[in-house]
C-alpha cells in the first residue's frame, strides 16, 4: 500500500484495503459517527475511491 499522496479518485478501493469486511466497517462508521446511511450493497458497487466519495456525498445531501 502506498502513502496518502498516492491515493486519488482513480485509486481502486481494494488497493487501500477496502475489501468486503472493510466496506461493512465503513458503512457502520458512516452511520454511527456521521449519521449517513449508505447500504453495504451500494458500497460494494463501487470500484474506486472516487466512487466511494460520490456515494457518501450523495448520502450526505439526501439527509
């Protein structure tokens, strides 16, 4: 895994360790700590960090 400087919107989520377990944990953190409900199946449909940013931004604007 690279440094933060190596991560951009096109970085694959698996490259930064976000496998299925990581996505489940991310969904919980988003819900508990940020009040965002992003279903795990939506997170699993993402490929890149940019995709993740887009779905979380969408969840935040839907509140």
